[in-house]
C-alpha cells in the first residue's frame, strides 16, 4: 500500500500513528527548505501524514505570536512543496477547531473555515493553518495531488507537552494536580471554569488519520470531534477525581480564558466513518494520567521538553 511517512513522529499524535518512517526534530528542521527536501528525497514516501507544527495552549499562543506564525507557515509550506516534488500523491495535514472564525454560526462546520477573523488569542496560528488548507487545494488543482486536511478538536493523551505555561489545558492541569497532590498544595486553575471545550483522545486522532490517508479524498476539510462540549470545571473535577485529590482548588479568575466555546458539527465524520467509536473522556484521562505518572516518576524526558 506504499510507504507512509509521518512528520512530528515523536509528538502527541505522531507517536500513536503506525508508519514506515517517523520524522522528528532530530532528523532535521522542517523550517529549513534544504533539509526538508533532502529528507523527502531520501525517504521518497508514497503517503504522508503531516503532524509536525509549532503548537501550544492559550497562553503559549498569546505570548509567541510571531513564532507560531513563522514556524508553522514555513514548516507547512516546505513539507507540502517537498512532498509534491518527490511525487507524493496523498498527504493528510492537520488543522484545528481553534482556527475557525470567532464570530461564527454554531455548531461549527467545515464550510466556515475562512468566514471571518479567528480569535485574537491565536490568530497567527489560525491563519498559518488556514494557509495549509489553501496550499493543499491549490496543489490538488495544479498538480493533481490529493492533499486533504483534517480538523481535530482539542487533542489530549500520552506524549503530550506537560508544560504548565505554554501547554494545553489538560496536560497543564494533570501536571498541576499531580504536584498539588504530591506536595499537599492547592491546585491552581486558570479562569472561572465556565468555558466549554470538546476533547479528542490522541489514539482516536491517530486511527482517524490512518483512515483518512487511505479513504478520505475531499478537498473540503473534515472535523474530527466527538462533539461533546464539557466545561473546564468538569475537566478539573475529572482530573482531581482520578488523582483522588482532596485539597483546595483555586480558580485564578484574573487568568485568560480564550474562546468561550467552539462547538462543532461532527456529522461529516459520523457519515464517512459510521463505525468509529470515540474514547470516552474519563477513560482517556485515566490512560493519560497513568502514562504521565509512569513517565515522570521514571524521569523519562521526551525529545522535546515534556515536563
Ligand atoms: O488548551 P487551551 O490552553 O487552549 O485551553 P484553547 C484553555 C482553556 O482552559 C481556557 C482554561 O479557558 C483556560 O482558562 N485553563 C484552565 C487552562 N487552567 C489552565 C491551565 O493551567 N492551562 C491552560 N492552557 N488552560 C487552543 C489554541 O485554544 O486550542 C491553540 O490557542 C490550539 O491554538 C488548541 O489550537 C487546540 O482551547 O483555549
């Protein structure tokens, strides 16, 4: 069925994907055109799942707007151009549900991606990702490729970046709750707990991406989400329960909350892949916490700073 190459092979989703070649930052810097082309000329894949990118949570995006734009635009532009030059016919790229317009009719559907300004907290990342959709469509029209885009909602799971400053909400809260429990301290959470988020477990994203690389051919992106919005407060309670944390939870209401909600319509993936079953949130949190405790207590460090 042809050699499958994954970029971002040591990341949250990349580690969960079964592939012939998994590139990581140790293999080369995808922001560098020459290094990217050499990697693709060396491996000559038939199919690519492109997971690599500069990613982060709400504050990570707010504090590194220039980097998030430059790194993602250069990585994405290099990867798609190098893939085309070595004859890759099929490529799956990752967008994110946070790149949709902030002022949009709910629930969010794939058709709305370019219908307005993204949220001010992460507009550079959002526009860089939207250009990935434009580049894919343009290459399909000019070169006859089949480059498609998938749109996961907030992803969580093992091998995430558990950085409490720049990381996403779930790994940040897992780390903070672990430390609060271990040291008998208060558990600090940003905001009021009111904002709503949808979450998808990393293994589910990996399975759906493997399905997409062999089965999804539309030019229009496809949303990957259980479409089951829960509040940050419910996330906190789920994590605290899993740790059996009985201490004080402190809500730092002066901290940013980002978009209030970004509910999606997942009817497209449910129609295209009706047998797929999303991992139940409580189970996904348990698996992630088990992985985290096993790794942090063995002092295992990923290629990037994981803890
Ligand atoms: O995952 P997150 O940082 O990003 O979630 P977004 C932020 C939400 O969780 C906000 C609350 O409502 C925060 O107030 N929160 C509570 C925390 N405690 C914490 C904490 O300790 N750390 C973090 N990070 N949040 C991102 C985009 O938006 O969505 C990215 O900025 C990316 O570009 C990602 O695409 C999927 O969901 O707000």
